[in-house]
C-alpha cells in the first residue's frame, strides 16, 4: 500500500507567522502535490513537483511556497499566514504520466487565528 | 486552462435508487485521462475508477463511468445506491502535452438515506 505521511496533522498558527507543512512518501513516486480542501471549492492545487529540486505553481499558489529537497519529501510553506489560509491541506504522490493513481496523505487541518 | 465541472454540490437519494453524478471537463488536449475519487467522512480521497478510452465503460465496486470525448463528459453511475455509498465524490482530469497536473472538480456530496 502506497504511503504518504503528513505532519503535523493539526496546527494552530497566528496571523503573520510562518507555517511549514511537511510531507513524506515512501512510494518512490516522481510527482508530488499539495492541495487545499474547502467546502464548495473541492480540492484545489497549490503547488506540485516532478522530482527533487523541482516545484511548479498550481491553480492557487499565491501566499504559498513549496520545496522538494528530495524524492521523498515535499514541504508547503506559508511565510506570512493569514486567516484565509485556514483549511485542510492534503499532500499526494503519483507516478509519471497522466494515467497513474495519486495517493493522498491523511491531511493537515490548519487554523490561522 | 484545464477545468472540471461537477454541477451538483449535494445529491440525496433513497437506498436502492440509481445514482448518477455528473462530470464535464474542458481541455485543449485530445487525450485526457479522467478519474473519479471518493472521500468518506474523515478519510482521504482514494481512487474509485479511471479511464482514457473514448466510449468504453469502466467499472469498479459497482460503479461505472464512460468517457465521452464528443461531449467532454465522464458521469459516474451505479444501478442501486447503498448506505455505504454516502461520501464526497470528485471527478478529476489529467491532460497535458507533457506537464501533468491532476485537476479536481468541486466535488459532489452524496447522501444515501434508508
């Protein structure tokens, strides 16, 4: 079974603070993704990566940075957190090509106060 | 850019009735891959079924869908709903000339009542 682990699972941050969400996968997948999930908007792609050292902007990258230091790890960074970034964040990994299954982590619930 | 539209945000029906969840997509690429993911309460999304072959029915766990490129549709169906089918369903699209992104629709919350 493909494994994607996110940490922390829950986080409360203050407005203006820096937040780092971490993701680790043991699937040896090239592609990794960060999504946020909000009622009425579904899963929206923030950043993605094709491999170590690469990051690409998704549909809603503003206010977020990403880092892929290795095949296994993909981080999402909020340099100056805002209440509008309160959401559930999912990390996912998948193989190369368009028809491969994507596997999700359990999600991180972030609250910015 | 690429997009996926799920017109129903909420679908409520009675156990035993048929299920149909709508999905249409937009892409400039001629060979898209379409997916349905399901997310049960307090769980992560997981793949339900996928297709990239035009006009071919694909089935899994009692659900089925057919990709119709002529109408850019990939509707999810099931002949008889079960209580355990209650979940959030996402249609997703992967299409590119080499830069693959997985784009999700806004999701349809299916609630099956006894």
